[in-house]
C-alpha cells in the first residue's frame, strides 16, 4: 500500500471483522458461477445432440445470461440476497426501490443491531418522502443504558438509482456494525442511511439545485436535527460523521467541507471531487462552489476535521484521486488516512470491505468523552 507523507493508512481491525465484511453470500459465490456454467454447457450439448426445436435454444441462452450475471455479481457484490435482487428488478423495470418501505430487519442477535424506518419529509426543501434507515447499536434498548447517548454516522448511497437500502443490502452495514460490536473494536454508534434522491431516484448530487430539491440543506439541517430529536444522539458536530460510496462519497466530501459546523469526520469510499452534472448549468459560481477540485486548494478549515479516503487498487483513477485529495486536505490541516483494497475495483463489494475501517476511523476521531460500556 502506497503512503504519502503526512497521511496515515487508517485503523487495524480484528480478523473476525474483516472476514465478515469480505465474505461472499451464496448469490456472490464463484461456486454459483461454476454451477451455472456447467448447466449452460450441458444444455447446449443436449439441444445439439437431440436436435430439439429452435425454441429449446432459449434455455442455454438464458443459462448463459444468468452465468454472466452471476459472474459480474461475484465481483461487484451488489446482489447479496433475494431482497437485493427484488430491488434490482424493480429498478430495471423503471420503478423506485425506495417509494415503499421494505420490512424492517430484526436484530441479528438478541440485543443486537436494530434497524428502524423513519420518514423525514421536508416539502419546504422539495423533499416529499425522506425515507431513512436508522441502525441502532447493540444495547440501545437496554434499560440500564437509558441515559447513554451515541455518536452518529450518516451514510449516503451511490448511483444510479440508489437508495438507503443499499447500505443495508450490498453495503452490509448491519452485519458490519454487529461484528464491530462483537469484537469490541469500537464504541457503540448510530448509523443512518439517508435517501439523497428526493424520493425520485434522480441523481441530484446532494446539491441545492436551482428550481429543484435543496438536498444540501436537507442533509445538513433537516436530517441531523430530526435524528437528534428522535434518538439518543450526541448532538454536536464533534460526534457526527458523514460518509458515502461513489456519488455518495462526493456528497459526503462536498457537504462536510461546505458545512464544517455540522460534520467533523468525512468517510469517502471511491471518491469524486467533481459533481460531473448539468444540474448547475447557467450557474458557474454555484458550480465552482460545489466542486472540491476547484475550491479545496484555498479552502480554510475553520474546525478540526478528520477524513478517511478508501479506494480499490484496480480502480487506478480512484486511488490517484484519493491520494490527491488526501494531500490537499492534509496540507489544509486535516487529519487524513487513505486505505486501498488489493484486487478490488469501483464496486459495492469494495465499499462493503471498507466500511468497518471507515466506521472505526470515525469512532477514533469522535471528540466527546464516551460513557463507560456495560458488559
């Protein structure tokens, strides 16, 4: 792993945590790919030898397509369960996977991570639904901890057509939070997966769009204020982080840099430093003010800021950008770590592998004194 002067590599984690994050579900397994490939070859042989009718050729064709899809998924890691598959099929049919809530996930273990849905609409800002998934840490419901408050990590999904469920499905956030707790690798925290699409499935880049939804204002005021009001949080910027993958990593970077009084930690997996959008056409000053590549070299940091950047080694441009951003942020006085994943690319699998490192980095850089844990 390369290391730029003044930039750390991030936390070290127990094997139980890293193995959980890097593990493959049956739908990601290379064994599944092999089985489908064998079935495809078998179907081709049968059709040719028996000289079946032309319609029979659709069977090996279908199996071949399934084999290719399984092969891609074994690398990308987006579909880990049949729930994930259902959301993907809904998106492929033109639907929005986040217009209707899915079943709230039960605790993985008694007293473990609990997931709850909250709706945080803000029509004033052009956000009609505001569906949000909140992951409460093990022990949150324990009466003995009724007075305990927790730091919060906000996670933004990627695109196209992403949503808060992505961090619970391909992102593996529930399992990661549970494994970190089981290993006592971090103190308890609340993780919030937000919807940055304004309920439309559109990639708004978390911007305050002229004539459109005001997502920057929504994610830096409405959402954290509502979460602080509804849950036992530590309601200060020193115990609040924002992260994301791909387009969500751009959101995290841009929102935190532009709102330094709201977030003190940035967690960016597969980052961008340019919104690459036409949403701000005709507004060049607004575009520059939302392009970290343009404003970061001269940006003053008014408050302490910690940043962890994460990229897959195979995605060379992601790695180069992570180190360039790291150098700029460190030069501006930020505490910076960069981690690169061998053999990984710009995928949800890479983001899932990186998530425990990002959450641990956040925990190590939250500033408030934590109450002692009950064991």
